[in-house]
């Protein structure tokens, strides 16, 4: 058995959709990892641009697994890839983001030394459409997360582009719910609700790309997705508090760009839960 074969295998899944201008950088950041026992699975989910041709060219050169399919959405693609994966660890990575080349070397080492950690992440840097780092960004220290840490927002959560799971834990969780839009939050909640812990390292592990197509910019969909995930834990004693807290946070964001959405959010906040955030959002709607 070679040295590489003795290393734990990492399955990396890149669901590709209409990112012909970014997919090469994403794939190459996996191919060039310093950690060598990697199984790369790329699944194109019905792209309408030239993504398939770009990926096929890279596949011919580097020999990774590549499948195309009619559009079935992200969570369906992730579950399909989870069934295909053979690694002890698995990472799902967006086709417009970029990994640091020593990412898996650091994460696997940490997880091998800490067998009770089910999910490991780290810091990320935001970049713009052209790949330029966006201004000054705060890097957070290493931390361990349990369910209440993320449900009650006691500690900063785990950045999605940096997530590395133990594959058996993900399968124990039953994979992804196809009705859920915010799959990373869903799985972080699910894994910690099962009693597992998350580690977030202080290392920068990935670049997250902001551009016109980012779902993060669709405020209403993001809020609906967050409230949906929280709704799975409506029996938590502080559920109502967190449901309203999410509404208040998105109210302040919406008043800057979408007054119709802001009014819709305000109607969902019970009067007894009005606080300074609510009043500030209401006043901003009145003066604009």
C-alpha cells in the first residue's frame, strides 16, 4: 500500500451550475491540494452555459469523476453525490469558490487527532467577481460549537465553503432534506442536535466569491430558508425568541434595499417583541 493509500480519503463534491467562468479555478484548487488522497466528484446540474465543455476538458486531463444531469436542484445533487462518495471524509464545495491549497492537510490532521469532532471548518476570505479580496475582513479564533451555540447564536457559526464532514455522520443524519434551501445551516443544526460537535479552526481555508448570482443576496429567500430550518426545532424553549430575532435582523437589511419586503417582515413581528432594532427599521421605512 502506498503512502497516499494509507491516508484517509477525502471525497470532494462540486455541484456545478452555470459557472463556466469560475469552475476551472474551483476544480484546480482541489486538484492542487497538498493533501493527495482525494476523490473529486463533479456533477453538473443542467447548466445552460459552457460549464460542461469546460469541465470535460479538465476531466480529460485530470481524470476525476464527472456526471451531467437534468436540473434537480442542489440538495438532490448533494444526496446523489453522498451515495457515490467513498471517502472517510466529505466536503461539498461551490463551483464559484476557491480552496486554499493546504486546506485538507490541516483539516484531516485536526479531525484525525480529534475523533469526536464530526464537522470541521475554518475562516474564509470574501472575494469579488474578479477574484479580488474585498476590503478588511475579520478573522475569528478557533472555537468548538454545540447545538445551542449555533441555534442561539452564542458563537459565530461555521462558514459553508470550509465544511468537512465525517461521511458516516452525514449518512447517519440521513443526508439532506430536499425541501430545504439553506443546506449548510440545516446540516450543522442536524449534526449538533444528534450530539456531535463542530470545530472551526482559525486558519483561512477558502475564498468565498460574491457576485450577481449569489443566493446570499436574495433576502426573502434567505429569511424563509433560515426560518424553515429553525422551524424544525420549534420545541426548543427559546425557539420563538430566535424566530423573532431573525425577523428583526432581516428587517434592518430589507429597509435598505426592499421596502416591500421590510413591510412584510414587520407584520410578522408581534408587538410585544418590538425592540430597538424593530423601531429603527420602522422609522427608516417612514423617512424613505
